[in-house]
C-alpha cells in the first residue's frame, strides 16, 4: 500500500458497501413509497437527496440502487470467474484444448461488450438475474484470457516440471501447482470486471434493457429522472455520482492490487 | 504481405462462424416461443404458425442453423417484423448517421488523447502529466450516459448553445449536421480519449527509455525534434492499435449517444428493435457489428506493416 490513493479507493468501496448492506436500516423511507403531494422536492433535511416525480425519496432509492449494483457486480464476478477461470486454466495447461476454448472466447470477444449484453438481454428478458447472467457471459473471456496468459508462464517453471516428473496427474498439477500461482492477475482482473459490471448494469437498466423499470437501480433512477433534468437535476445527479464513486473506488483498488501483486507491471503502468 | 493477409483471413473463418452461431442461437435463448414473443400474446394462432414456418422454427435446430448460414452468406438477413422490409435495407438506412458520428467522435478522441498522451509522457511527473492522468482516470470511470445527460443539461438546457437532441442529414447543410452531432461526438470522444491518452503515454514512456533517443538528444537535436521525429513515430504502433479498436467500438457501439441524442443510427435501431422484439434486426446488427469488429482488427494489423517497416509478415 505504497500509494495513498489506493486507500481512497478502499475507503470509497467500504463506504458504499456499508451503504448497500445497511440500506434497509439507513433508508428513511421505503424506496417504492409514493407520495404525489411531495413530488420533485429539492434536497432538504427531510429529503436528503430530494424526491422524484412520484414523490419517492431519492436517497432511499439510491441506497437500494447501490445495494443492487453491488449484488449484481458480485454475481457477475462469480459467474465470469466460474466460466473464465477453468477455461483459461485448461486452455493454458492442456494445450490440446487451447485452440477450441480460445476460439470460443475470441468469438465472444468479437462482440463489443455493450452490444452482446443488450442482445442477450433481448433474448433473456428484463430481470436482475438475467442482467447478471448476460454480463457474466460477456466478461468471462476477459478472465479466461488473463488466466491463460499467466498459466502459459507458470507451466514452464521448474516446480511444474518437477511435479510432472513425479508423475502427478494433470488435474492435480493444475489445481495444486499452477492455479495458486496464477491467482494474482485473476484477482486484479476480477476487480476491473466488478467495475465493468456496475457500469454495465446501470447502462442496461438506463436503456430499458436491464432490470424492470420499477426496481430501484442506479440506472432506472437515472432514466426515470431524465425527463425532469431541467427542473429536478438531483434525481439524475446523485445516482450518477454513486456509480462514479463505486467505479473510481474499484479502479483505484484494481490499480493498487496490480502494483502490489504484480511488480513487473508497475514500470509501464503508473510511472 | 499478401500471404499474411490471406492467412489472417483464413483464421478469421472459424471466428466468424462461431460469431454467427452465437447470433443464431440468440433467438433460441428466448424463454417460450419466439414467434409468440414477436407477435405478442394476443396474436391469432394461424399467424403464429405462419411466422413459425416463415422463420423455419418448425424445423430441427441443425437444419435451421444450416439454412440461416446459407441465407446470411447470400447477404439475406431476413425481414424486419416492424418495418416489413429486408433487414439489410433497414440497416443501410441507419448507417450514415452512425458513420458521421463515429468519424467526428474518433477525430475528437484522437485529437485530445494523442497530444495529451505525448505531453504527459515527455513532461512526466509535471502538473500537466498529473492533470492528464487524473482526467484519463475520470474518463474511464465516468458513466458515458451520465456525462451525456450532464452535457445536455449544461450546453443545451442552461446555455441554449446546442440542440438538446436530434439529427439533420448533411444534405440540409453540413453546419446543421455538425451542431446536432457536437454533443454526442464530444461525449463519445471525451470518454474514449481517456483510453487513447493512457495508451499513448505508456507507449511513449517505453520509447523514451531507449538508447537511440539518448543518442538523438546527444547529437544536439532540439527537444521537440527528438519527440516528434524519433520518439512518437516509434510509439505509433500502440497508438494506431488503440485508435483502431476505439473506432471499431464506436462504429458498432454508439448505443448510448444515439439513444440519448435520438440520432437515427445503428445503435438507436438496435435499442428500438430490442424494445420492439424485432429479432431479425437485432440479429442482423449484432452480426454486422461483430464482423466489422473482426475486419477492423485485421486492418489494424495490416496498418502495422506500413507504420513499422521492421514488421515482416
């Protein structure tokens, strides 16, 4: 933790994770509770971040939105790791599978991420689970590539040759000797995938191809407030800031982890 | 060179076939009967049967796959359910705004990103470098659609300088087209310039450390002669790569800017087709975009050879 900015990233993430976890306790109102008499109120002590066009408390909705962003980010991370890590490990170590596995990953990478996610959502239908599935599929090749890259280096090390000479099985060598030495780049990549997933969920929901419009997500709050930007900018400003804080926190953490876990990359990356 | 291009084209084949298969399977991922989903729950039963037959959904999956590929190879992407026109015609009608927007946006992105990257590398550690690094970091962290909304609020709603949204074809005057495209192109350009600046800076820093740069300084060339004649040309490969990738993403992925600024391009067509469940159009766009992506990547590799005579294929 040489660089203090990494601590800023960690602090931002801890703050937002706390906000998401404690949303039901912290929220002054139910995120869906409407009150037409109190619509489009500016931020005040009563409504910290104002109210939206249905008189719903924006602060409460943003808290639940952060909660959803974090949940979907974690689900995307798990899914893309569950697909990408074994695929990258096998492609890198079992050379006979490399071509087939990586061609599939190349084909998935041939789609711009947003386009593939939108197309998958069009097929799957709008729901939070489907957003996690679509983004998990979209980002799994990124995990696979990074893992494969480091497996290709690690498999040439002498302790792997030694294990092979001892006659250990391929599966055992992969899990016991190769995998543990490939985890650092995967952890770094995982942090960035989490950040992409947060941005991706917000974008899909904003465009109407993510979670259903009534679910409080940072994206749906933004798209709902869009029409009222001129008169009630607080509806769009605060969820946007929440997304940015989360993504900045994750990117800072990812950069910091990369410096700590992979000293070879420091030279070109950060100066 | 020709041999290299031919070899690359051959390796493209399996990727394009897999891409096509993924696009083909998209329709079959839909929970329930695609024909019912497209026509809506109230559609009469014989219309559903007819559409199932037209789409070939009553055939075994592998037969459908084969027939779909055969049609795609002949350039037939099916008919749009919403427009009642061939998908290729619908896409052609939406192509021009996307091309103009992407060209303008890549000019802005490279125009900001490349000089910023060069300056921050040669003045490493200065306030300028720190500003560029910080701005680039914000650029990759800011949600593009949120930036677009804030720019609309500032320049269109508050200051009234530019139109809130919309598009005018160049036939009505290039100046008018540019005023409509200014905000969306700047949004896309600014966000992407962050990546270009980062890559340019990293590539420049690699080159600055080389011996021949020290030699160039030692033989008495001025600082900018060294930077522009010796350092930058050697960093150009990385710059060309990132600009090429960014451009291919823009050509296919204008969804955000085109939707927010209601520009009738490919990205907006994709979004409205998703909302209309017009699957043939969705499939056509996704296929076109992915193929274009693969082709542009190939072109980027070919450009390498012109940029760097050391590369022999």
